[in-house]
C-alpha cells in the first residue's frame, strides 16, 4: 500500500464587489522545502495569533514561530527614486512594512512620522517606526502617500523584506501610536482614484499548473479566473473572525454534515484548518491515522480511493474539495 499524507489546500478564492476597472498583479511563490515539514505547526501558531488579535503598542502574545517555507510574494517599489522590496502578501493583517531583510532606503518622498509601530502575527512579529512614502505595486497601482512601517526589529521573516498587509482596515487599530486606524494600501489606492472600489481578489494555481502561480486583482474581480456568476456572502458576525475576511461555513463529507463554523480567508495560511470536533468527525469518516510527526492524517491507497468529496457550503453555494484536493500535492 502507498501511504498518502493528507492536507487541505485552498487553491482559489475571490473577495468581490462589483466595479471596474481591473488591475492585476502577478504573484510569486517561494518554497523552502527544508521548512515545509513545519507547515502544520506554523499554520496553527498563526491561527492562534489571529484569534488573539494584535494588541499593538508593544503588547505581544507569546510567540511560537515556525517558518513553514511557503509564501506568496510580490515586489513592491517604495520611494522616489524607488527601492524594490520583496514583501509577503497577507490578508490576515493590514499594516504594510519593510526592513526585515533589506534596509529601508529613504528618498525624496520619505516622510518620518516618528510614531511607534508593533504587530504580532502568531508566527512572528516586528517593531519599528512609521513613515509616509510612495508605494507602487505596479505602474498603475501607485499609492502616493501611504503610511508604512520601517522595522527596527523583526522575528520570523528571514529571507523576506516585510509584509504587504491587505486585510481589513480595522486590523490596524492599536498598531501605530497616536493613530486609531491607518489606511491600508487598498484604501489609499481607492482614495487616490487608482481603483474604483475597495475590492481585492486572489487566485492561486495548482502547484503543477502552467502559466504562473496566481495573481491579485484590485478594483474588480478578474474574469479570467472564474466562469459563470460569482457567489457572494456577508462577513460573519462571529468574533474574532468578524474582524477579518471572515465567513460562515457548513462542512459536508459526502452526504453527511460534519459541522458548522466561522473561518478566515487568509493568504498567509497554507492549510484549511478545521475545528477539533469537525476534524475528529472527518478523521473517523475517512479512516485516516493521525501522524504525530507531521500533524496530518495518513491514508493508504484503499482509503484514498474511497474518499468522499468534502464540501464547503457558504451562503447556499457549494465548493467541492475532491479526493485529490484533500491530499498533499504529489
């Protein structure tokens, strides 16, 4: 029998509200295969951090940092003349900051705000100083006066220059001293008239697909990444998911409903994390054996062949994870 480790991977999601024009930005995926073994611990640490919600002003929950070796990255130009930084794309946070690896280079558009900034991510944190500067995601996506942070100290972001925070504005609350909230990059692009609506879409291609790993869409959904009509859902009212791009979900395994819950749509999390009771029901239904070394279920070939679809029911629409979508890419 061939053992197949199990993992759930979200390959596609889009957060939408109608309005053109569409601006797109290609994504780059970085994989450090020596760190992929930490994927479960990293995602669990991040989920714990998201659940606790950033306290700001230097208050941090204890951090258990595990780099999982997988990140979606974009190159962002800051300043004029510009310096380019490689930033992790994150919808689970909303502060954009640089200086983790490559140091900040002040330019003609740099304006120090002399305010303290602190954000914890569950899988890392940073402390630094607030600046206003020009931030360009592309020639069409330029935020002329964007509040960013320059890290004086960071942990958990080795090999990257910082984070492009694309989450809801409310997540900046308490992160910058003397500021109640800080406009996100999406906010600034909207206020500057670069996009017609505060809309963010994200599409991810399978690991073995041709034509790149995915893209971000600003201002409108990208029709090249879906067919038919889009389905919509409200942000959940369940706290703390309500602070994020949170949704209410019903989980069905084959014909059986195995649980309900609220969850967060988060680019920075690789796996689909299930509540303990739902995971136990799923494990019992599949016959998989929990592998304590990797933190996932292990299935033999016969069990894999008998896997039923795992369906996510969101506001009446069904999103199916086939058997192949429920295991690690081969």
